[in-house]
């Protein structure tokens, strides 16, 4: 009965990867907020046909997308990550609404998924699962709802696929395009299923009422659609609501820079450092801006500060090494190389200690 679930566990296990990850990108967690920190007046991010987008779903997508960026991601990249995650969360909410009208999910299916997750993560009892969820501010009920959403959307996709039939005309078209294809039925079926899903999604999307509520996410949306003045106004509103979030100053600086207002952009990058002076990435941002303005001395000062604050952050020292090499600053580059070697020795020692236990 649940063979489809076993085949589709990859999507469900994404939830597990997020729940039990050792660390989160820029300190984000399920209670995290758009922009990577600071206060937030409301958990409502956006609405799809009147239904609020699930913040947990949005956060799970942020972590998944951020992992694809890896250590090369910059604070400025977080705006794109936020925007992509919101778009995917909106899409998922829309599909979930459509699925609820066409398919059902039983409690037994959710139980089977939970059992698989517990087995995969070596969680011996429901009580321990409950305790693990509590640590990140989730109830078992909320987690079950999250899993149910995954399953119901998968079942909708499978239902749409099952309704597709390949006709002789479809086969002839594939053979015309790919005369040497040995399995034209599979090609025809896959192409027709993809077209059917696109058509279905396009129809429900065209009828959907989508409203972005969160000012920061609204600003991102305006910015990536080229509506910079509106983006700037929303970023300013977001700063007034979340004054302790340095990332919004970076985003506002990026918007000003895109609008050609360099002086205002520089002021915002400097404000970001003032709000959170212990974040080396913010000094990197400011230093790169100075570098782009031809102010190599000021850029070097910011990069030196980033190095001091970075401590044992090897990725930051590697970034600084490349920057100093590009700037032809051999003394600073040598210091970064020394830091990297120190950290590599430390990593090797820690591995040896761990391996001997």
C-alpha cells in the first residue's frame, strides 16, 4: 500500500536533514527570520489565496537552497536565497491547496513516514522524537502536518502522471524527432507528463491571489523585478521594524548601488557593520565596496578587521587570501596563509584524536 512512499522518501528526508543539521546557514533555524537575524513583528510571510505560507516550509527551503550555495555564499546572496525560497514556498502552498481537493492522506501514511524518519535517524522512541522537536520549537502535530504536506503534493503529482496516456500520434512524434530512440514510449510518456503538469500548474497559478506580507520579502520581490524605488521603500520599512538586523542594511545598500546611488549604498554597508561588528562577512562586504571604488587602503583596513574577527573560520581566511593576492598585498596574504595552515593542522589533530577514541 505504501510502496510509493518508500520510493519517494527522498523528499521527506529533506525534512530530517533540516531538523537534525549540526549547524544552520548564518545561524538560521526554524525560528529564524528572513534576512538572517533581528526581530520580526509577524510570522506571516505571504498569503496564497488567503492562506499563510508556512514559515517552517519557507525555512526548510532556505536551508536547502543555502546548502547549494555552499561556503561561497555572501550576505548579499541571502536576498536571492530568501527570494527563491519564498517563490518555492508559494508554489508549494498553491500545489498543496490543489492537492487537498483531489487526493487524501491517511494517518497511517503519516505514521509510516514518521517511522521511517525515526529509523533513518536512529531515534528509538516517539518520546525522544518529541524532545528533539521541542528543542527547535516544534510539536509532533506540526511536524506531522509538515510531512502530510509533502505526501499530499507527491500524491497529486502521481495522480496527474497516472492520468496521462500515450497515443500512437505521440509515439510517431517521438520517432520523428529521435529516429534511433530504443524506448520511444518512455520518452513520449515523460514529455507528456511534464507538459500535463506544467499546464495544470499554469492554470492554478493564473487564478491564484498571491500577497507578500513581510516587508523584507516584499522588498526582495520588488528588487529582483527591477522596481528599485519600491524595493528601497520596503527595505526602509523593514529596518524600522527590525532595527537589530544588519543584513537589511546590506540589502538596502545593494538596492541603492543598483540604482546608482553609491554614497547612500556605502552608508548602509557601514551601518551594517555598526549594527553587528562581530560578523566578519560584513567587513568583507564593506571592504569589497571600497575596493570597487578604488579605495584600496580602506578596503585593506576592512579585510584586516575581518581576519581578526574570523578566528578559526577557515573559509573566511581562504576568501581573504584570494582578495589579498588579487590586491598584491603579500604581507597580508602571507598572514592568511599562515592562519590557514594553522587551522589545517588543528583539523588534522582533531581528526587524529577523534579517530583514536
